[in-house]
C-alpha cells in the first residue's frame, strides 16, 4: 500500500523528530517505508541544500531560492519519491512543496501564482495523502533552534517577522485544505505528539 506523508512547520517545530519517529514505527511494523527530507535526499539535492542554507555572501535572491528548491525537489521526486510510491512503499518526507509556498511565497513575498506554478512542475502530479503540521509559534521555534546550535542557517537568521509570516501561511494552508492537513500542537511533549500523529495515520490506513 503506497502512502505519501509529509511533515511541515516553521523552524524548531519538531517535524524532523516526529518524521523519524514515524519512520521507526513503520519499520517496527515491518512496512516498506522510506524517509527523505528537503532540500536534499539526492546528490544534487545535498549540494543545493548546502548552497541554500549555509552559503555566505552569495546573494541568493528569493526567485533563485524558489528555483533552487524546486530543482532539488524535482530530482527527489524523480529519483526516489515517485519510484517508491509506484512500488507500493510508504514515503515520509520532512518538508515538501508546501514549505516553498510558505517560505518563498508568504515569507519572501514572491507572487503566489508563480510559486505554485514552479512547485507544480517539480512535484510532477505527486501530492501528499496527509500533511502533518507541527504548530509552534515562531519565537518559540527560533528559541529552540538557538539552544541547539550557536549559528543558524540562512533561514534561521531571518528576522522574526519573516518567520511569523511563514507560521501564519501554514495555518492558512491548513485551513484552506483540511482534508489533507492535520494540525498538531507542537508545544506538547514528544511522546504525546507521536501518539496523536499515529492515531490520525491509523485512521487513514484503516480507511484504505
């Protein structure tokens, strides 16, 4: 049974922790499952990820960000996500196209039609069956990141207003498409969040 689950949220929301926990749970159930993340997941993606997140003084414009993220995404879909789904695997992805809409569209202020058009090309008609949003206020998420490492990446170093726009964007997208999005209060304990997510996914699997 193929299933495509994505995790979304602002910086420090805990989506990477929860996507890994879900992956381990499926492995224990002996399901065919893979875990990937964006940007990255392929050789090209890793190179683009470093450029986008850690390069200094490169003058990457918002439009360049949009195209680079989608170049990485298109490669990940082509090499890993689509073949895995076609073979009946469960695919868990830490960030997907919704991140670009939130960050480059609402956060950077690019035209939303342009952003969505670029994302549509990259995803090649692949759409998540479920998108889990870990909802954490922007300031709290940034505070968590600051405790994890001394120097943030290019996005973590953006001002609070940018991250608040991203946070509001996620909530808007979830409200606009409630059938796909599942919003979880990210301020709860890791174990509580993990259990809540699994309850929702169990319902999704049962419906299939």
